């Protein structure tokens, strides 16, 4: 991840950033209404959204890639580590939330393979990425205007190539990325979701499940018991 993006803490500490995070949080909570008793890992800059589930999750850890420096202060477990070598055993988490991670990753293939590894067999990944057709991806005064944006279809194909099965797609931030509009953000979101196609939203949100069948070698044959005569 590049260092130039990240007035992340400054952005989320500002009134426009707080308003944007509330709009995104509404969609995330609608998609994951409860994570009671589950293990949650947030990667990238997920700290603004971890409070949605921290009180009910069995454990919730926010991991900041080492390139971004020390993790932001706040309640809950926070740590920094290399994005291509997550410091967790296999099958550690039920859910992974990737925010400000995919678009700024230095090695997307390795990052997704590490996420696949630490997810449990029925685990799910939620990706939040700037939509390349949306205005937020072109607004450099927000963190979503940095890095590599993706269309919803590109996120879907990327996940499918890395052993995930996409289950749901959603969107957020129809509101223009300027303070006067964000102050009336809920109204803009309702209007945008009713009128504008999702491909023009500011963010693409994609939920995918770990796909165990995709990891099996093509043409693999199950071992059979062979009985040999004495």
C-alpha cells in the first residue's frame, strides 16, 4: 500500500469522513446484521467499521498492513503486520472485512490467498472497494480516490480467480464526496439507490464465500479401496 493515500485517520476524523463512514456502515450492517459468537478480522483500514460487531463477536481484530505504519488507536485488538503473511494460523476466522485494502494492495494475489488461508471452511469475505465508474474514485481529497479502483464485475472476477464464490453484491456512497451533500447523505443515498444504476455508486461491496471445491485439482479422482486376493 502506498503511503501517499493516507490521511485515513484525518479523513475519518473529519465531519465528511464521519458522514461517509455512517453511510457505508449502514450497508455493511444490512449485509452482516449479526456476527454473534463469530471471529472477525478487519484488514486495511477497517477500524471505523469494527464497532458494528465488536461487542457481539467472539473476537474482533483490526489488522493494518505494515506499510501504513502503526495501527490507529482505539478500543479492541489492533495490530500491524505484512499483508502477504498474516500472523494467524489456518482456519482462524469466520469473517474477514477488507476495507481500504484491495485497491492499495502491493500484491493482491498473495493478499487474497492469505485471506483464504485464515478463513474457516465456511468463512466469508466482504470487500469494500472504490468503484472505478463512481465519482469517489476520482476525488483525491478522500482515501477512495487513491490506488486501483475496480468495477463490481472486476471485483467479482478477481475473487473467483482466487478461490472465492461470490454470493452478493451491493453498493454505497451515491452521495457526492463533498461536505454540503454529505450533510444530507441519507437522502442522497435513498435517491441514488432508487434512481441510479449500482455501477455508478461510489463503492462496490462484494461478499464472497471461501470456495473449497475450486481448490481441488481438476480431474482429481477419489482414492478407492482395492482388495487384493491373498
